[in-house]
């Protein structure tokens, strides 16, 4: 066999194997997890949960939103809510993911609602982990209680369009070692990710099944209000974990087990 012919045959085999892998992914009935972090966090916060899911045979992805985590070097005032929604849409499309269990923690409830509005066909379900339920025409900021809106508004008045870090202890991380680990990784967040209104063209969730996991240990007041909305709505599957807001840090084994059951 000539060298040229050998390379051509090798190329054809590689293309066939690659195409078969893509086809197998599309035909696989096993859901894929995309875990989206909340405000001031990054993909790093899902570390233990993603390990647990992969050990159970699931593919789990933990993208970091623009300007946060390992992308803190590119933080700027132009990053807004739509930027973060587009981050996740692009991630799912570029990785060519289907049958996605899309999980949003806290602020990222707003993000995953925007993602579902655009690419529902790629999604298996939306899982709101102690997350914000922000409707069309609202923003993460506008849904807050007045005193919170006033406090955050002061940063805009001072032309400080970056929201400063809130420490891990405020997110229910009581273990000192874990709190230290989280605090070392939290980064400031562009203010416009909170201030920009969410624009939805379809009904909330866009016909993707909705799940709410409420973290009931000293629940944040605004989250308690929003989890109550899910609990009283028959369109939602409502679940609880007896832990603080950052459940992926405080109870990763229990949380990954709950995710696994939701994927069955």
C-alpha cells in the first residue's frame, strides 16, 4: 500500500469513528448535566458534585460565566445578563450537547430560563437549585426586596458597576475549611448581570420540565419567596434539601444523588 493510500484509508477510518461517536451521543438515552454556578462563583464550585456524577457514569460540564472565576481577567461593565445566557447557549451548541439536564444555582436560575427560551429542543429539564425565578420583563435586581435594591443601587450612583463579593458564610457554608476554600475563589460580578431585564419570547420554561430544589437551612429571604412560588405551582416538581444555599459545597454527595434520581 502506498503512503498516500495509507493516509487516505486512515483518514476515512478516523472520520467514520468520529461520526459514530457523535451519533452515539445523540442516540444515547442518558442525560448530560450542565451545571451553571450562581453569582460571584465559578465552575469550580461544582467540583465535588461533578466528580460524583462522573463516577455514576454521567457526563457533567461546569462552564464558568463571563467575567467570573477563571475569566475574572476579562471582567468589564459591558457584561450583562444576556452575555451569561449566551455563554451557556454557545457552550451547549459548541459541545453539541443534547438531552441536557440544565442546572442553575441561585442567580443562574435567571440564566437557565433564558437558555430554555432559545434552545428548548436540546434540554431534558431545568433544575433550579435554590435559584431565582425571574419572569419576562424582570431582572434579578428588580425582584429583590426594596432594601436590597437600594443598597445595590448605590454602587451605580458611585459609578462602581461591579458588585462586590458576598462571603461564603452568607451562603450557608458553616464549615470553616470549606468557607475558606470558597472565599478564596469568589470574584466580583458585573452589575449589569443583575440589572438587565430578562426578555422571554415564550412561556416560562418553554415547555421544558421544571424542577425546584429548595435549600431550607436558613434560606435567603428572596429565595424563600421564590421557592414558595414553585412549591405552590403544579407545573413544578418541588424538592427540598436540609442544607444552606451553597448545597454543592455543603452536601455534594446528597446533591449529586438527587441529580442522579432526577435523571432516571
